[in-house]
């Protein structure tokens, strides 16, 4: 059994015959096909959590305006924004549910009535965190707001499941994953999923073909995990495993590696942390794992800090017939996008129906950009005026509505003016509408 710690966050080997830049330019799917070969035969559009590659219009979006709109957002022509919720204010006028502090990871759920529900974590410590929800009707009007989870801590990102639940992840040493039920509108109690392990959880993404849950860990010595359920759709029993990445080389940043998985013996971390157990078995270190999203048979994850880089985005192609797969970097600023200095603080991600990886920044710029399948970076928006005492804000919870025409996200800490008045962070949740998809 391997004992070395594979520094996957620092580097993976380069393919000798063709540059990463060229591979990226010919597209994510082609790149994965070249590196994974027959692995792609197990995957098709029905396996992804988002579909419809012909519909994306993101690569055709023009530059951002030089003048912010009424909500302080720089947008491309043809786009508009509105505020849908704000900390301590009723989600619905006259309603009893006020929006939470520190809004973080989010997801969308289509309702039987033709509307949708946006769920959002609250990243507060000491049992003050939880999950809130905003319900929209088929016309996009806000019609309700309610709480799904309370009494938890540091609910950072999370992930949606194929069975329409929300996995809310606690980001602290003894963090757990809580399964919430948005379509039950707060009437069904959330369930703590102990089988998914005790560690500093960040995000989760589920392979809809297998029910396997992939989990990121927001630590400089974090791991990439997966949970294999005994029964599809049930998170009560199963195996927790950590990723081992071969052919790593800490002197190179971009590349790819083969992935295998090793069982974590004590997921309760009773005597030794989950990550320490994994490292002892050769598990790779992913430096500050962040967002996760599954699309068309590929797991996309992001990492924030890596060897002087400004963050990375990875694509993992699982081989569903074996205990293996291939992981490939598709974004970094060291050699893949060395000429670009606009994307910083890579954090939460989502993926459009057309396979565009949407990246939210945790940095002063407060931009959201799209990494298109053909290797372009497209600026979608920039939130201005959200610096507090000289420190930048954080964009969180990006996700599209079922039509793909509305993008939801939050400014977690809000404006300096609001902070001065309230004495705390006043998070703001936005909706941006525009031609993200072709009509």
C-alpha cells in the first residue's frame, strides 16, 4: 500500500506530446477523451446533473459595462439584476421569515407548480448557522421564505442530489453533512448523515448514475473524498474513501494524474482525524478544496490556494466500472492561463447546461467568470462597493434557475455602509437575468 503523500494540489505530470494550453483550447471533453480514452464510453449526457450543451450562449456574451447598475453590479449588455433577499429582512413583505446572515452555498429545485426554490447556507459559527430557502412562482415572483436547518455551525457550501435534497456541509474540525428537504418546505426535519464523515467539509456533488457523493475539504492539507452508498439514494450506510493521485511532481503545476481510492477506517475521527488517516494511506493533498459540481459524467472541483497560484479548477473523469479515474487541471494561472490576471480567489462553482464552469471569487474583485468548454474566460458580472474597512467581499452560492436564464448568488458580507449601520455583515442575495442561453 502506498505511503507517500501525493501532492496533487501542487502539481500533476504533463502530457509529453501536446501542451496543456492546446488541450484546453480544443475543449474539456476532447481533453478528457485524449487522457481517459475508453473511460468516456461509460458517460453520456443523461449521467450529468446538468444537460443541454447546445443551449449555452455564454461564450457570446459581451464585455461588462463600465457603469454599475442600480444594485452596484457591472453587467454585460442585455442583462439586469435585482435583490431577492437581504440579511434580517423578511423574504416576503410582511412575512415572518427573515433572511439569514452570511449566505453561502446554494442550489435550485424545480417545484411541481412550475416555480423553483433557491436554498442557501448560513456560514455562522457556534450553532448559529443553518439553511434558508426562497420560493419563486412560475413567473419568477418571490412567494415564500422559510428555514430548512438551524442549530448547526459554519454551513459553507454543499450540494444537490438527484433525489432533490440539499447536502449542507459544515466547515469546521468536527463538521458534518446534513441532508435537507427543500420541496417539503421546512415541514420535514433535516437528517445528519454521519456516514459521510467528520472533517472540515466544504462542498458535495453526486454522480446521478451511481449515487456516489464526492466531498471536498477546505484545509491546506485537505483531501478529496467520496462516499459509496450501499443503496442508491440512501446516505445511511456505505464506504468513505479518499483519493490517491499517482505521478505527482511538486515542481510542476498543470497536468493530470490517475486516481484510485482508499477506505477511511474511522470516519468518526474518534482518535485520529479523517484526513490524517487518509494521508497515512497515501491520499493526495488538495490545498483548500472548495466548490464541487457534477456535469455530464465529469466531477468539477475547485481549490483556492496552490503554490502561489490564484486557485485552480479540476475535472475528474471517474471510471464507473473500476476503482479509478483521471483528474485533470483545466484552470490555473501558472501555465494554462498565465497571461490572465482577472480571475482571483477561485471559490464556489456551478456548471451551466452547456458545460460552462461558473467560478465565483472570494477576493476584492468580486467577479464571477465562466470557463467555457473551448477554453475561454468570460466575465459575467462584478459586484462593486462591497469592501468593508478595506477588505474585499465574497461571492457565494452561484446557480441557475431551471430555464438557465436566471443566475442566483450572494454577496456574503455585503456593503461597508450596511455593516456600519447594523454592526454586522448584511448579506445580499441577487438574481441576474439575461441571455445565458440561446433563445
